């Protein structure tokens, strides 16, 4: 089997509202979609959803890398030999793990479809029959944050992440209001998106400790692993676990975090880690080090979201409360059946492959072209 065609699409899908974190606000998700067609007509899909201020490369740069470098390199290769595909594309261009993940994701989807199995089976088998999801609360006034979290709880969600940033006193008021609204059994996470320095995050961790947080995500700049380790020591003493997210890129970055005792939990994403195989390896490494994992990119379209659901289902080291909740935030999608995560849970999807199909009309409706680099 050989790859005969690699199609790359840029799409801009509207969100249901405006979402704000420590980086910026946005009301549209710009993404890349890859469709690989192999000899005999087998098809596989890949999808990445970069976020400005968070992803290393812009969506425009990722699309150019896919169109000019990675897609042409994949032509003629066997899509079912994912190791060989990665061996060729990974050294071709520094960085661009997102773009490389789109190619790898499409190859894995295609391989699983050809084999007649779901991606979670292709990856070794699922260890859970039901997936639970984590609600997402932006930087809102305390009363609005509390009302929104309570609404998610009433729909069936058992956990939520509250964005923090812009001032720890306002963060404290937001967390306090949410905890009082949802009660003590509902799990709460906070996420600084690397927007605070270590000293500020230590202060915040101690302030919010009475509200029983499940974790405090990325409390220091991504490259300040020593600062993360210091926050962890102080926060753990107050009973607050620390999770690394922006600091986690390739396998080497995970090893550095482990060696420096900088996190209790790490967050991984199929897109950010460069594909399914790299993500599974990193989950296994974290597990060997006694570190649990959260899976999920919060603004993924249907293909990327299903990819993360599939990989999360294969490991008991992944914490309940997946953060691949893009379908809750997007007003539409580019797949024929938009995932319904509104109750906070989903039965294990069955495939084949990723179990999703592109909607050609919506692909055309939301498509945007990227100008060539000057």
C-alpha cells in the first residue's frame, strides 16, 4: 500500500462565544485538516488545532509546512508503517510537532480503518468503556464563573477547570465563588497558562488551598522548570498538586520535568506531542515515574478530539476528566456528526479508525487559504 494523495485544508470554525485565557481571547478556531488517500482508495484523517500564544507555530506556518514539506515527503510511503513515516518526516524540519502529528494521525486512522478496528484497538486496546470530560471556565467575574460551573454540574459534569490570570486576588474570588456554588465533591482545577511567575503562583496556591483543588496547571513560564519545581514543593506542602502543560513538548522535555521533580501530573495532547505513538510513549514514561496524565486539547475539532479520546481510553494512567472538549466550544464542525459531550461523558467510540467522516460541504464553507510566505 502506498500514499497516493495528501490533501491539506485550512479551516476557520466559529466558536459559540468568546474564550479568554492568560494569552488572549478568541471567537474562531483556525485549524488544519489532512486527508491521506492510499492505493486502493483507503483514506485516513488528521487534524490539528493550534492556539495563538500557546502553540509553538501559527496555523499559517503549520499549513505551509504541511503543504510544502511534509505532505510531499509522505507521497509513495506505506501509510501502515507509521515508524517509517515518522523516521522520514521528523528530521525533515525542526519543530512543527503539530504539523507532523497531522500526517501521523492520518496514517494511524487509515491503518486502523484498513484493519477494520478502532484506533484504541490498534493502539493495544481500551481499558475503559466510558470517558468522562472536564468542563472549562474562562476568566470571568466570580458570579458568572459560579453560575457557569453550576450549569455544567447540573448537566452531569464531575469536574471543571477554572482559568486564572490577571491578578491573584481576582483568581481567589473566582475559585471561592465556584467552590461555594458546586459543593465539596465536585473536582476543581485551575490553569495559569504560564501567565504567572513562580513567586506569584506560590502565593496563589496557598490562597486557594482551602478550596480542595485537584491540580494547579502550568503555574510558571514554560521554560522555567526550576521555578515549576519550586512551586511544586511549596504547593504540595499546602495540599495542591502541580501539573505541567506548556512545559511538556517532546520526550526530552518530559524527562527533564521528571528529573527536576517539577510536576505531580503532566498534560499530553496527540497534536502537541507529534502523534499517537509519541503520546503513548510519553504516557508510559510518566507512569513509570509515578506521574499521572491528563489528556486533551480544549479547542480541537471532531477529528483531533476523537484522536485524544481514543488514546486516553488505552491507559489507566490517564485521569478522568478529559480536556478534549472542543466540540463544547465550537458552533459547528467539519465532520458529518458533531460529537455531543454536553452530558460530561461518552461511551467508548467503536471506530473503524477514528470513527469520523469529513463533511465536504462544511470543509468548503469554513476553508481559508494561506498566502505564500514572502
